[in-house]
C-alpha cells in the first residue's frame, strides 16, 4: 500500500472514529443540529474557519495562482472582507433569535407558508451549489491519486459524507472540522516554508521570480477580471455571499450566547486571514516552480490532473512522495469536513424547516424527524454527485465564487431585511427570495462559466460570469416592492408556536 493510500486510510479512520464518539453524545435533535449549544467559542471559531477553508480555498486557490496569478488574490480579499461584515451584521442578532436555519429566522417573524418555502428553496440551492464545488475537488483528487473513474471517486466521497452527517450530526462535523483545520494549517505552513526556502527565505525574491516569469501580468487581473464591472460583481458576491451560507450561519447556534457567537467570528476571521497569507506564498510558489517544470505537465502542455492539483504537485516538488501524500490526505479530509457541514445544513432545511415546522406544524415525532433528516442527506448527496459530473473541468475557486453569488442574492437580502427593517412583509420576503434565486441562477447559466465553459456554446447570453452586481439589487428591489404593495394579506405576524 502506497504512502498516499495509508494516509488516506488513517485520516478516514480518524474521522470515522470522531463520528462514532460524537454519536454517543448526540441524544436529542438539539444535539444533532447544534451540538446542544455547548461549544466553547474557540472551538467554534476554529470549526467556523474550517467551514470556509474548503477545497476551493486550498486546491482551487493554488491552481488559480498558477493559471491566473492576481485573480486568486482578488478572491481571497473579497471573501476576507465578508468576515467583519458577518461579525457586525449577523453573528449577534442571529444567535439572539435562537433559530439555526434561514427559514427558522424568517418564519419566527412571518407565519406564512410562502416565506418558509422560499427560504428553504434558497438554502437548498446554495447548499447544493457549494456541495458541487467540494465534490469536484474530491473527485479530481482521488481520480489523480488512485486512478479511479471520476464517478467512482465521487461516489466514495458521497458515501463517507452521508455517514458522517447521518451518524454524528453537528458535534461530529465540528470535531472533524477542528481536526482538519489544524492539519490544514500545518500543511500550509510546511508548503509556504518550503517555497520560501527555495528563495532564501525572502518573499521579495519569490515575487521577483514571478515577475521575471510572467512580467507585470503576474500582479495584474487576468482577462477574466479585466472588466471593472466583472471585478466589482465578483467582490460583491464574495463579501456578501459569506453572510448567506447556511452551513456557516448554523455555527452561531452551537455556542451559548451572542457574545460567544461574536467571539467565534473574530477568531475565525484571524485564522482565515493567516491562511490567505500562507496561500499567497504557496500560490506564487506554484506559479514559479510548477509552471515552468515539464515533469508536471502532459503532452498537451496542461497540468497533470488539472489546475486544481497544483498544490499536490508543489508538495511533491518540495518534499517528495510523502509530502504529496500528506497534502492529498489533508485536502481530502478538508473536503469531507466541509461537505459534512453542508449536508447537515441541507438536511436540516428539509427535516426541520419543511417537514417538522411546516408540514407537521411543530408537532413532528423527533425520531421521525431524524429519519427524514437522514433521507434528506441521501437525496441531497446523490443530486450533488450527479451534478458534479457536468462541472468537473472547471476551477473550483471559480465555482465557489458562483455559489457565493447565489448566497449573496438569495439568503443575505432576506436575513438583513428581516433583522433590520420593520416595514418588511411576508410578500416582500417571497418576492425578494424568488427574484434573488431566479435571477442569480439564470445569469450564471447564461454567463461564460456555464453557457460557454460547461455547456460548450460559442458565446454567452449574459456577458459577465459573476451576477451579484445585478441579481443582488434586484432581490432588494423586489423585497421592497412586495412590502410596499398596499392591502397586503401577507403582513408580518409573530409565530405563535
């Protein structure tokens, strides 16, 4: 058995062991969804950072630095800008509400079926899109390392992620996230140190080598972000999309109070910023060390395994087969951990919001609700696995940006208005949610990332790959118009249950 296979097996057994231990401490639905609200702020902050530091933030970012240079830094800055906003706008208010899903927060204020259905649809759409990103990264990783067909690789990941969620719930997802985030930081430190070691420990020498290789283009936007409208739309989607990710929002309810929730976000912000600094070194190291090296390219000149595998090739160059195996195993654990949180968020939207709170009006049998949650996990996992085959050739950092754009257009406006605007009505929520989901999805499908890159058409129907600059204002406008409509029967009403 190779080093890669041994490390994969060891990490898989570790995470399964954590899941089994968490299962013994998961005695109620509250334990399953929120770990009982008993996590210390530092643990939740580390897990929260781990929720964001996904395959896109590690594998995709290194690949984007290799292929497009500056663009990856733009993605990092855009998402990092969202963390202070998350702290200021949502962390405390959401924890005070005592609801752990988007639909739960909105339905606490509006007792209306349309509000619940729109918020559930929004959360499931965002979760599914983000799941596809992770599964593409996992599939390409295992395909490269083990020679498995892509569908078989994705099926293996899907089976593991469904086991984590169905067995252990939020506590298992948290323990796996903490373990994985710690290992990911160790790998990033080792890779960054290895890169700087090749340049005498000097970041300036590294950037000088990048300039010598690519010229000023290494530090300027690529053609994909040369248009200021495209760059602004990307930044808006990344910074505000973080505030609409269901699996991130659920983290606020795993701690005791609003103060702990704010501390968690503060800790996560510093951890993510530190990781992005390491990624900057790793990415430009991939550009200067892997880019010119023919050993890591096929006969067609393309990187073996695709751009998403740049970090693995860099590890092999710096530390040989063992380093490559370690980075691959940690990347795999990263994907499993993020997927577990995503699956839990999606399953809770179906089992808690749709089944228990709406269909059963809060009178569902807890054991049946848990069974529905596990069935929802299975269905969501199968859907994500099938859809990932369509997008397997795209850079996962780009795909992450699209998922963030949907979150920014669908969930964020509804949450912000529900928490801060008394004039919002149930009709406004429905109109805003439908406008945000429909417009962002339609513009993404018609844009270059899907219409051209995935579907093979010559020209896009919509010129911009990132739709947030257009879909986000449309969602706000629709919510305002719906709320301003006179004689509405869909007014704000406090839930009685």
